[in-house]
C-alpha cells in the first residue's frame, strides 16, 4: 500500500525519518510517496501551503502521514494543517492518551492508570473562522454546529467505542448555555446512543468535565466534544499523561485520513536531532491500525512501551539521573526491543483498535439534504444595529418603524435584555439587537422583513440581520438573557 508523507517543518524531518526507520525495520508493508507541504511551500508562493501535485497525490492515495508544519506569521495565510483537515473533510479528530511507563506523572505515581480517547469534531464550530467587526469595537464569530456534521463524528465515536469495548462514552458540552448549538450536538449524541444500547452513554458539562478529568481521569474512556472544547480538553488530557510529546492524533474522514503528532515544529530544538519521536510514532501506529495492520502496530507499540519502561528517554522527559539519548538512538532502541512485551499495560494483539475501513467512493454532498421535514415559517427578525443611543431612545425610534404586524419585543446589548425591562448596571456597547416578532399564527414573507429593513435603515446603521424561524411549533432562536 502506498501512502503520502509530508515531512513537515522544524523537527518534522528528523522525527519522520526516525519513525519511517522504525517502520522499515519492522517490515511494515507501506510505500511512501513524499509530498511538498509546509512553510517552505508557502514561501515559494503557494498560498495554501501545498503544491497542486501534493494535493493530487493525497487525494489519490487517501492517507497522509504528516510532520508538524509552521504557519508563517503575519502573512495573512491560513494554517495548512487546518486547511488540510477541512478541505478533505477529516471530521473526526481521534486523540488517545494513555499512561506510559517511564513517563512519570502525578497519576502514574499514584497508581492511577489513564486510557482515554478524545474524539473532537474537526471541521465546524468557530473553526470556520467566519468573523466580522460589526462596529469598530465589536467583533463577532459565527459558530456552526450542524446535524449532519455532528452525526458523522458522533457515529464515528460510537463505532470506535464499540469496537474497542469501551466502558463508557461521554459527551462533553455546554448545552446549558448554548442551547441551540451545543444543544443540537447533544441531541444528536442522545439519538445515536439509542442505537448502541450496550454502551454506557452519558453527558457532562464541559467545565465539570475538566474538573473531573484532572481529579479522576480513570473514570472516563471515550469522550466526544465539539471542535474548540475538544481542542482545549484534549491538550488538558495530554498534560495528564506527560505532555504533548506523547499525544498522537488521527484526523479521520470517509475518503481521506491524516495522521500527525499533536505538537508543533519545536523551532527551538530543530536540526539538533534531539526531538522526541514518540507522538509521531504513536500517530503512525494509529495509522497502521486504521489500515488494518494490527500485528505490526501491536509489535511496534510493545517495543516502544518496553523502551520507555527501560528508562531510555530523549531530553524532554524521563529520569534526569539517566542521561538522555538523541532521536536516532531512541528510535534504534525501539527497533532493538522488537518482540519484547512491556511489564505494564502490554498491548494485546488484535484488540484495542479503531479500524474503520476507508470508503473511497464519493457520495456527492450527502449533508445537503436534511433528514428533518418540519413545516417552516418566518416569525420575525433580529436587527443588529450600531448606535450610541440609550435603550429607551432607541426603542422610541424603532417602534415608529414597526411594519407588517412586526412588533418590537425586546432590545438586548451583548445578549442581555435592556428594553422593555433591564438594569442600569448592564454595561452597554455601541451594538444593539432589536427583535421584531409577529404572532406565529400569521407568519411573514421575506419581503415583509425587507420592508422593515428599509424603514429602519433610515434611522440606523444595520450591521446584520437574522431571521427568526420556526420549524413545526418549535422556535429556532434563543431568548435574550433576562427576557
Ligand atoms: P511546539 O509544540 O512546536 O513547541 C512547544 C514546546 O514543546 C517547545 O519547547 C518544544 O521544544 C517542545 N516540543 C514540541 N515537540 C517536541 C518533541 N517532539 N520533542 C521534544 N520537545 C518538543 O509549539 P509552538 O512553539 O507553539 O509552535 C511552533 C510551530 O508549530 C508554530 O508555527 C505552530 O503554528 C506550529 N504547529 C503546528 C502543528 C501541526 O503541524 N499540527 C501543531 C501545533 C503547532
């Protein structure tokens, strides 16, 4: 089997060479096609950080094994890492965190074993990077959570949890505050949980989850989160097991999957042959499991665990009384340990895997069609306007423009109601939301909203507009705080 390999920037080439050396010594049946991605490709003028040839090769081969890549600062270019994940719809970021002998942590010293998998949604949320300044002082970001996007990653998490015989699958969320976005993610989780009655499924609010993870990480097994929360919680979990140098990452999609270390290019130690290749090696082992090469993955992982147990370490971790070794010597020690079983937590053959067969057939945009078919109506609109008026003055002006049965029902500032009731203690910025609603029994046409827009625009600078929708008898918008 042929896969695409991008060595990356900084320490990338050194750790990639070490890992491929281990794979070759283990006779892993893979052929490597090296592709051009990363900082030097940006520098050559390719604004997305990869050459067209690299893109074609990756799309043809379906698997990319990559080293860390630097995003040039201040050049207005987007991260090639994020571009790759989003372009190829690698919707599930699977990160495994396990206690490793030889890597001391407060938990390993207390005899608490950690074996956690975080599945982070990888495409949506605020990572769309859709941001606007509404006034010179007010920036907003759009946060996309979709039913289809949630379904595909949550289903991946359940499939993986079932295959690995997980004790528990937990959804982390903030649906108590973000009732529509995190609420949708949690709703989909609860729906899919019904299809897996043998798995213990539950949910925990994300702040509580962080507290529980740092006090009793052994109580968790598989955790699924939206993108930003997943990003933060997974670095927290990396800290629990000894740092980013021990955290592998798989970006799984239906057609293309990307395997990479969690850490960056470590420019401070690049070119010195002292970097720790463990994170990239563990990511490579996830890749072998993904490709069904279980026996090779287990053999190499047991050799890695035996090496760590023996106290051999690079400079970034381990017993300081034992001199550290460089990247090449560390990789050679792993090769020398082929066939050995570690004393603690040996990896059993053919178990604990996340083999999801790669489906290379393309179904064109399956998420365009909704599985829901509730009748839709427009019952109002939120107008976001820039003004320095006080709420009462603003309301008096806005009420004069009421049209087509649309009545001003609330004014809020940064989400908190300031009219018809409010508090003098609420601090105001020059950006208000005016909500106009009609009686749901007499829904509106878009033209009614445009009439109101035209009327309001005589008095106000309107920065943006959101329709207030209903599907069936459910309001598809949140209340203002205090409404
Ligand atoms: P970093 O992870 O590169 O470095 C943080 C610290 O950890 C440094 O002290 C470094 O020496 C150490 N470190 C990281 N990996 C190590 C390893 N394998 N062995 C020993 N020590 C290691 O994070 P930083 O400095 O924030 O980012 C540097 C560059 O990497 C930036 O351009 C960033 O955009 C990029 N980056 C790329 C990622 C990717 O390709 N997926 C992920 C994170 C950052």
